[in-house]
């Protein structure tokens, strides 16, 4: 799909300042904290790089009490945009399916993943593995990670209002504070486990995992400890060595989880994918809808508390779907060329488009006489 080029301008996608001020007023003046000098030593997270990895893997489930950290404050009439990471930059999609190209904001034409930072900016990973942060109302990006980890999400771990970037580093998850670049290990996976999908919201982290059996859906608190929040039962294993869960996304307040559950044919190949959303704690089912058939995959999933968006791939190509949890039958699909991942702008964006290269027209001088 071709998009017309845009005029150089600063786009303000919402009243960012008003929302941030209201968030700070509700939580208190932000304390940006100090630089992190070492990883967390809380049980369930990595104590140090020299420790026995088996002794620090997330395994023991602790109390289900999870203290709220930060719930984004936004006006009731704000409708989050879908952010689609594509081979030609980032594209924003509104609730009608209208597409607005935001351009190569990170100096690379291909963006494999992009998530908002809660304050009007965007964190993105280019196809060369570099993770960059574009703060609100600026044109200068800041380096987050030089090809050392795969971008998972941005969330809050404490009440300092310091956004944290989560990275998959192969067998473990690291977190980096955007405010000062401090990096530490957050959680380590168990032997044979592989991270499939990750979501962070309001002090809760959800992970879809693959292992030697059927994998699991696991929740972590702000310290990287596994907690039982009453999600789906992960003990059943219909087909050995096939992941049961494929994607996961938490609502902005961390009170609801959406995930995909894969069923398999007798020969072990995927047969269908079910999209499910349940309230944590009560277990109340909000939606259960088949979203994928044989040969199709749900590669990316996001949840804004009211709507779900996901990227489905298969023989027919790559489609972005947007549906309301309360009325899934009213969903629609959009084809976005080169799309690789989708997310929601949880708060309004305020990002600057790059200056286009425009040649000045040559004007002939007026003739004499």
C-alpha cells in the first residue's frame, strides 16, 4: 500500500500535557530515581551474572497480592491509535481503519517493533537490532540498547514514573530505565523454556512460554516473582511439545489478560487459534473468538482495555484486525504493506516527523526590458 508523503510538521495526537499532568496529580510528583548499579536481588529474579542460573529462574509462585504501580490516566473519549511497525516505518491506524504514516522516526526504513512510552514518545527496534527511544516533542532519538536484546514492551515497575523497557536476552528478561539507561536483569526463564510473548502493565508482567511439554502462561510481579492471578489453567497439555499459548496482552490497568490458545490436528500441525480475554482474579470470561484457522498464526496482540488488535499471517498474507471486546462480530481487517508488529498508543502521541528532502524550485530571473 502506497502512502502519499507528508509535509514537515509536528503532529500532536491528543492532549498529552493535560493527561500527563493529571496522571502526576493522581500519583504524586514523580521521583525519577537514581541510576541502577546492580540487578535486583529479590527472589525470583536474577541476583548476579555469576549465580547459578537454575537457582534464580522464575519457578516458585508467591502471594497473588500485586500492588498497583501506574495506571495510565486518560480522558474517557480518548481512543488509542494502533501503531503498526512496517518495513517502511511506523503507521498509525485509527478506529475507522484510516492509516497515517509517521515515517522513519528511528533513522531506519524498517521497524520490527514499536511501543509507546506512556508520555507521548515511542520506543522502537530497527531491523538491525538497535533499540531507540524518541521522547515526546523531540526529533532526536536516544540509544536504549545496541543490538543486545529483543524489544518486548514498555512498562512501570515502581511508583517513580520511570518507564522501563523490557528486552528478551535469550533465556532471561532485562529491564532498562529510560530516564537514566540503568540496566538490570528482571527475570530468568527455567531450563528448556523459551519466551514467545510478553506484556507489561501496572506492575504486572505476563509471559507466554514454550517448553518441552505445552508451555504455560505466567504472571510476574514488579520484582520478577511468579504470582498466581487466576489466569488460564496451564497444567493441561493436549499435544506434547506444541505450545498451547501463542500471544498475550494485558489491559492498561493490569486487571484483564487477553491471549491466544492454539489447538492442533492429530499430526501436530496447528488447526485453529482462539482469542480469549478473562478478568484476572474473578476469571470472568470477556471474549472467546476463533481468529485463526489452519496454517494461520497470530504473531502480535495488543489490548487497550476495550479493543483488541492483532496481526494474523497465513497464505492470504498479513492482515491487521481490530475488534471490540464487547462486540467482536464488528471487527474489521486492514492490509498494511510490510507490517511486522502491532501495538496500541496507550496515551496520546506527540512525535515529530522527519524533515523531508525537498529541492528548492529553480526560478528564472525576469527578462530585461
